[in-house]
């Protein structure tokens, strides 16, 4: 109504302006001096012209004011797509107060974040995209939440997307950045009784003038957090009896966790630009890792205590040079290149003490690790818009990765004279080339049915060298085709549906291939597996939308699924935590979602059931009956006009058994309140996260005659206070930023 009112006033203003000018002219025609006095005519003409200019300026002013009309209402949090995707609005919602994108994704429906893995319910681990281009995990954690507009959860990615991962989460940043000067400062204080206090300071700054744009950001995290793992390993056989009760307590100290970046862009035209971006992050981690292991066997009982003084520094850097061109008809060309560099140094000092047969002993160890990863990648994508319903997409990429690492493990009995342990020391070299090309065709069969057909081809070759456990050399070359198909049915205004088939691949992360040893205690180590194979997946999904209800059923088949387990070592009481390939896996799922959006209440609700079975006959896992897992999610925002916003978020994952093991239930409940001050320049938010501290990952499995139980606790129960200040004096313009990132970067974590 306000929009119509302003338009009507503008029309009447123009009309009255025209009438005033005509009336003045008629009056002067009746006056004879009008013809005899040229000066008077000139003045009258000038007066009428000035009047018209004034009215035009008033009209322009009203038009500009119209563009700046702010209609305050509760933005919709979620939008379901007919193709099975969901769009989650972040900007303007309470989700925007998240301290990090990790925390943000943990609050998104159908997304589960645990143990450093981001998964989509019913699909599995997802890969992360930024504005349509894949990014690595280190780049992902450095994205300022204040710059995020929305998040797309793509459960059925086409061939255009990299074949890595089972689903795609695409983070869309704000595109309409103001010209001139604009910025924001965020200060977060997070207090957890379990983990400690963390301080996050975030700064964003944007400047644009003419064809040049500059964007920069910096974030600094200081403080402490904690993670606690309790594990039991039991061999019940009387002849080989052993029970180990191991508690590992990571008391992390963030000496300097910072991320930084800047970008320059020159626009030849609004749809034709070139950009250069540099970004990076530094993780300087300190603190103590305490390990306590009590072992009981047929020989008696022994106790081992290990304290690791952490001194780990990781520096990641990325340089992007990209060109983007969009034609007037909607076709696009993107050419990008990137250089990625990862440098890690570990200088851990380890103190061990033990009590065996009532005898105390001590020893000291040093774990020195140096690692470097370099990745060079180039990519080109072209999209040809044939007509409104038909589009052709083609693209290619090439990447080359080199990894070098060396581990020196030193042992001393007196804390003075250290000698190198050759069994725990090793060198690792890895070189990998991946060439890929894809083709995707989007068209329509008729007014009610459209489709997408595509195929992606990838060729991988690598060579690997390590001297861990003796000299080992591997080299391999393999190629894969990944077809995809999607059918969308627009049956009526209320009924829509889709059917999809996608095939994907999950390559092992580089560190999972590196057999170097991460030392936890005398009987527990983490080691890579150079024999890991890539995991291949075929996924099918059928979905229907009726008004605001979204329903899906799906099936996924996995070949050589990548998992992990604690396997027996060379000595009777030792165990190695190692990634491994299972034989195959099956997943069935069904879900139902419904969103509500009224003036003062926004609610998103999802319920799903997943049935997953893993099969393996090599590692001697014990089989167990399969039990489905229930997932419930609700996110509610209540807006009290001119006062504040309230948020209630809760989700629940039930117990499940997947054939080779089981997991226990976990849940979280979060409450938040938000208030704006000084015409929205200052925003304060207070959040109580995981109020009952129920987000804990636990479960059990049996492998190689050993029963293993684990229970992991995180610093998820906390109180957080956030202050955000926005500043700047600018006008609307469009800044677009595209970057090329590769799945190889994602595997570098």
C-alpha cells in the first residue's frame, strides 16, 4: 500500500506541474506585452523551464526515496526447491549472529556437523562451495558470517559440480555491496563452563568507486576450548583378555587463530570484470593434551599418563586470479586460476609416566613435524543460454598437487639426551594430477516437465613415497565417468515433483594417505593409510512438493566406502586409529518438511528417517542388526515489533545401528535474543547454546575380537554475547566476486 501511495503522489505531482505551466502560458498569451516584450517572454520561458526542472528534481527525489523504502517484516528462513534443494536465508535472520560458518551450518536444517565432517541427512558428507565454486575447509572457516546472504543445500548436484562429495552446500555472499565506504565490526564473547572462554573479533571493510572495488576482512580468535574422549577397548576372550580405559582430554589454547583476506576487482562493464584475491589463515595452537590409560590383562594392571605440550602452527595462503563475462542474452564465461599453499610445523613436547608392576618410570619425547602442500589449479566454465528453457554448460579443470612432510620422533630417559626413534620417524612425498571435463544440458520436454542431463569425466594419476614401516612406493592412474540426470515435474500450482540420479566420488584426504604417526600414548597412535581407495557413490531420489510440504525418499549405494576404526598394533596392548575402506554400503531415507512464515513467527520443521547398512568381510567386524535413525529439527524465530527477536532452535538424532556398529542419540536446544539500536547501526545478541549439553558423539563397534566403545564431549554448551556495529556512507552498486577453488584443497585438511 505504501508503494502504491508513493506512485500515485508522483503521478499527481507531474500532472499538477503540467497544468501550472500551461496556465501560465495561456495567461501570457492574453497579455499583449507577451508578444512585444522579448525579455518578458524569455523570463517566462526560463521560469517555466525552472519550474519543470524543480518538479523533475522533486520527482527524482521521490523516486530515490522510493528505492530506499524499508519494509520491515520477518524474512522467510527457508525455501524449498522443486528439484529437492533448499535455500536457507541468513542475512536478516538470527542465524547471522553465528560466530563461525561451522556453527552456522550446525543450525541449518538437514545438515549435521560433527568430528570435523559436514553431512547432509540421508546423503552423507558434503563439499563446500562459495558463490558456485568449490572451496577448501580452511577457506570455508575463514568466511565472515556477516558477508553471507544465504546457503543452498544441494542434495542432487549436477555434473557441473565437482564429483567429490555426496552433496553440495553452496554459500552465497551478499552481492549488492554499497559503493563508497562500508564496514562492520563484530565482537563475540563465548563462555563455557566445560571449555573455557573464547574471544572473537571480526572486521569487514569494503570500498568501491567507479570501476574499482576493494574488499578486506580480518578475524582474530583467542581463548580456550576443550574436547574430551573416553574410550574402552575390551578383548573378552579369557586367553587373550585385555581391557583398556583411555581418557584423552584436549585442553586447547588459541594463541593466534586468525584469518585475513583482501580482493581487488576491475569492472569493464557491469557483466564483465576481472578480480584478484588473496586470503589466508594462521592457526597457532597451544595447550595440553592429557591422556590417561588404565590397562588390565592376564598379567595384572598397569597405568600410563601422557601429557603433550602442544606447539602447532599452521599457515594457509591462497591467491586467485579470475575473469568473468556475462552476455546480454545470459550466457557466461568464467576463467580462473589459483595457487594454494599449506605449511604446518609441529613441535610437541611429551612427558610420559607409567606404573607397571608397582614400578614407576618416566620418559620424554619430542614430536617434530614439517609439512608443505602446494596446489596449482586452473578452471574454465562456459554456459550458453539457448532460450528461456534451454541451456548448455561445459567446463574443464586441471590441478597439480605436491605434498612433502617429514617426522622426527626423539626419545629421552633424562629429558636431556634425545635420540631419534627410526620406527616412529618417516618421510612422505605425494604428487597428484587431476584432469576433469563436464557437459550438462538443461532443457524442457513440455510446459510441465524440464530436465538436466550431464556427465563428468575425471582422470587421476599419482605417485607416493614413504619410508614409514619400510620403504613403500605407489603409483596409479585411473579414470571415471560420473553421469547425472534430473527430471522436474511442474504438475500444477500446488503440486511439483522431481526424480534424480547422481554418481559421485570421495577421494581420501591427503593426510589420511600419509602413514606418519600422530602420538597419543604408548599404546595409541593415529596413522595414515597409503592403500586407501576412493569411495564411489550412486544416489537416487524421488521428491514431491504440495503447497508448503516437501517430501523425499532416496537410496544410495556406496562402493569402497571410507570409514575408520581402531585396529590392533604390533604389540598385545597397542591400537592404531586408521582410515580404511569397507566393502560396500546402503542407505535408504525419507523426509518430510514444512515451513511457516507469518508476520511475527517464522518456523522451519523437518522430520526424517534414515536406514543405513555397512558391509565388510576383511577387517573381521562383528555384524549387528540394522536400526533406523530418526532426525527431528525445528527452528523458530519470534519477532516482537520495535523490541527484539527471540529464537528457539532444537534438533534430535536418535540411536542407530548400521550393521558394523551403533551410535547413540544426541540433541541440542538453543535459545537466543536479539535487539537493534541506533537505527540498526548497533546489534546485540545473547545466545544460550546446547543448554542441556546433549551434543555428544558416542557409540560402539566390534572389530578383530575387540569391543570398542567411545564417547566424545565438545564445548557446545556455552553462553555468547555478540555486539555488531555497522558503519559507512555509500550508495547502491553491485560487486561480484567469483573464485576458483578445487576439491584438492578440501582434501588438504
